[in-house]
C-alpha cells in the first residue's frame, strides 16, 4: 500500500524515498526498555525464586527456547489482562492482580504461555513495524488532502492537475492499511494460542482462561453506568485486535489430541497477592471518562 501510494505521486523516486525513510526509522528508533514500560504501569517485578509463577515462567521459557527468560511483572489493576513487551533478548511479561485473583493456576499457565509465544515469535516488533507503515500512510493521507486542494485551484487556473485516482488511493490507504494491520494482529493471536497449547501441553487450560476473560468483558451499556466500570467493551469483529473468543476456543479444542509437550504438572496452591490487598496499593488511575483500578 505504501509503495503504491508513493509510486502514483512521485514515481520510482518516491518509492525509493519511502523505503529509505522506513528503514532509517526502524534502525534509528529509540528502543524503549521493557522495564521502563512496566514502570509506566507501576508494575512490580516478581523475583525469580521458587514461587508458583516464577516456576511456571522458568518452565515455559525453557520449553519455548527463548534467548533469555522474560522478567515477570504484576500490574496493580483489577482488570483481567496480560501483555508482553520488549524484544526476544530482553522481554517482560505483565499480568494484572485481577487476573491472578480470578483465574486458576492452570489457566494462568495458559495465559503466560500465550505471552511467551508472543516473545518467541517477536510479535512486538512485527506489530510495531505494521504500526509504523500505517502511520506513514496516515501522513500520506494528509498530503492527499493538500493535493486535492491543489487540484481544485489548478482546475480554475487551467494548470496541470494530479490524477484524482492517485489522490483517492492516498486518502483511502490508511483505512485499508489499518484493516490489514488488524488482520495481522488476529493471525498472530491464533498462532500464539496454538504455540501456547504446545508449550503447556494443555489446550483446555488456555481455552478455559479465554472463556473466563470473555465473561468479564461486559456490554457496551455498562460503560454508560456511573461510576464507569473498568471493563473492556467488545468491538465489532472487523475492529477487534483479537479474534472472536469462540473461534479461538474451537481451534484450541482441535489441538487436544496431539500435544507437543507433556502437560505441565500444576499443583494448585493458595495464591498470595503480590502487590497487596489494600486500597493504598490498588491506587486508582485516571482514564476518560472516569477512574479505573
């Protein structure tokens, strides 16, 4: 999309400039450390000792054969969420306090394996690259508005105009690129689910976690209630960064007969809060249009 957009306006020279600009941005862009991102979310690092969560991360990192064991952080939030950041050489996995309280250790293992798969597959870099392309195209769409204005003026002055088809492609490119980016994200999520099932040897654990996360999503009218609850409102399927939960569960159930690894032995033990139970530790943070924990 970016190549076509630049080719239509500037020809081969524009295409070469776009490729050079993207390459320079990727090579010179500052690498934000994973620890800095975790500080932004007030994450607490889990010491690599013999605790339940640390042992799970150790086993999953060994099975995934990542270059370095990702650091594990706990985010003081009651939302049910988990994410990975950083590179395969220096990565971090974060889980929220709410997720640790609501999910069983078997389900948590599936979630951690899913994020470990993102680290191994370098999905953070891939999605960052896709986002960079989309941002370049957004800048090109602003150029399209300027070219359209130029064409209108040139029509009255009888000067040479730029083809309207090229302007239309420039203007619509960000929307098409965003759709492709969302499709890429959903494909990566399916891949991470499949890899997680192989790492744990237990597809049902991740499937159970996904169903539990789905029930905590809520409905759109719940964000209109006061006080605003900390819920993740489902979007139309076209706008989802994640696939539909039932599709993900169905694919996981198809993997139950052929695990690549022996199932991890999960011994359920009392889960000790890692960031505290009191309101002093679970400080609210502002978001529009209300507070969230």
